[in-house]
C-alpha cells in the first residue's frame, strides 16, 4: 500500500473529546474515527488490525471445535421475555415507525436466539456436545462510554456458545476455552489474569474474566503475585497485602481491563425454551450450556492502551496492519525495495509522500508498525532497519530484509 494513496492521514494533535490513550493514539494515527459517543468507524489501517485479531480468534475457536455462524442483530421481544431479560437497561429496544411499543432489541447477546435454533436440531445425547460461535456487531446502552474502544455502544464481538449433556462435560470444555483464550491474548501480545467475577444478567453463577493490568482499567482486582490467582473486587474478600488462599503468596490490588470473559450458564436458557435431549436411558434432560465472549474492538483498544509508548502505537507482529513500514528518505532504491517486498508476499506500507524526512519518521513511530525500513542516499545499496520498540538500527541487504520479514 502506497501511503500517498491511503485516504486517511495522521494528525498532529489528539482529538479534544477523547480522554483514553488508546482513543487518542488510534484517532491520531488514522486507525479509527469517532462519530458519536461510544461509536467508532474503523478506517483502513484499523480494519486491517481488526481482521488480524479476528483471524487469531477464528483459528483458536476452530481448533477447539467451534463452528462459525452468523445470527441477526435484531432480536424479537418474545425471546428476551422468555428469560426475563427484556427491558433490562443493557441494550437498545426498537420498533417500526409509528409503533407505540418496541418489538425488538438490538442484540447485546445471543444466548436466547441460539438456544431456540438448537432446539430444532438437538433431540438425543448423540447430538451433544456442539459448539457454535459468531463474530458480530453487538449493541450496549453504555451510559458513559469514555474509555475509547474499551467501552463502546456498538462493537464487534466473538461470542461462542457450547451445549452439553452434563455439567461435567461443560466443565471439561470450559477448561479448553480457558486455555484457548490464554493463547489468543498471548498471540495478541497481552498477559491476562484469569479472574473470578460475578454473574450479572448473563448467568446464575460466578463467571471468569481475563483481566489485563492497566492503570486506566475500569475494574479493580486482587491478584496473587506468585500463582496469579485473581478475584474481581466486586465479589472479593481479599485485601491488598493479604495472603493468597491458594498458595500463600502476597495479594496485590490493581486496576485492570477486562479483555474477555466466560460464563457457565447451566440449564437456565435450555429450560426457558424447552431445549432438552434423551439420555442413554431414554430420559428427557435439559441441555447444559456455556457462553464465552471477546470484544474484538475492545481487544484492539487494550493492545493500543498497554503496548504504546510516548511516541505512539507499538503493534505486535501478529496484529500489525503491515509487516513493515518502508520510508523513502531519498536516493533511488525505494521503488525497487517496495516492488521486491511485494513480490515476496510481504505486506508493506510504503511512505512515498513528498514530505520531510522528519515528518515521515514521526508518523512512522505514531502508526507503530513493528519494522521500519529506510532507504536514503546515506544507506546506499543497503536498507536501514529498526524495530519499533528498539532504539538501535542496522543496515541490511534487500535479501536479508526479505528473509527477516518473510511470513
């Protein structure tokens, strides 16, 4: 991609209406554009990052048997009424023009919808277990969406739902999802703490969150510095400086961002919609369910929040919009290098614009692509290569650069 053709441009200053660092940096660098409070457009650079994250999520969900599908955003009132979740101050209720009462809600979760769908296909224990997920737009009535991409009114979410013949089998798969989540966040460059939390409107028991320590986090957690046992302060009886109930290590208090969560649903939704199966003895039993969510935009915002520095964004290779940012600072090598990298299948953002070298260097740091490659009269036949999170540079040949960047 030639940067001269990229319709978005980096800005010198942060938006005045943004408070969170992730929103300031993503907007300045041209990844997102805020249209209303809690509502963002993902621009070409940002959408490339989102697709990288979704690719990682899909790989890990497919690896544990998840089958991808897609459900409607509009959920009819009758489905939410069946579980007592109609009228909760969570989503946005809507109706046709002229109607006095809302007949639908813009989907903020899909347990009800998928339970109804599953009831058409599950009849025997032989039909279980199965796991279905989607990546779809969700809507939440956030009263104060002030955390940039971390808390928004409209967002992409991966929601996985599992259906089981027993609680034992649910717990077995729950552990599989837990490990898959750890892999997802690690691949995205984040360290998470598996945290016990309250259930809320989604479930009837404790849930588990994957928390990323950050001073701007909306949650407070108590965690063990030794074994990393963690509890959300909303339910915790632990205190800062107390001893861990699991290993005796020191408990610390910290702010954190919730990057994902998993919920043991039990039979709540199955009983509401008559989702049952015949067991091996021919007896009718309710299906046991689990629910597992990751906000894709929230994850992107969390990466931007915790992995950035004073110069700008610092994307991990796994989710970066491009593998390398090629800067033409003079000389005659840039076009050749750009063409050869493309032929090698390496994704390149090529800054071919007629602006000063200083501006290019500053914008490159702001955008945060992992590798920066510079061609100039000073570098001659070689290329100056620098990692975004390191200060040192080195001169490499084109073949060496290609070998380093080759996926």
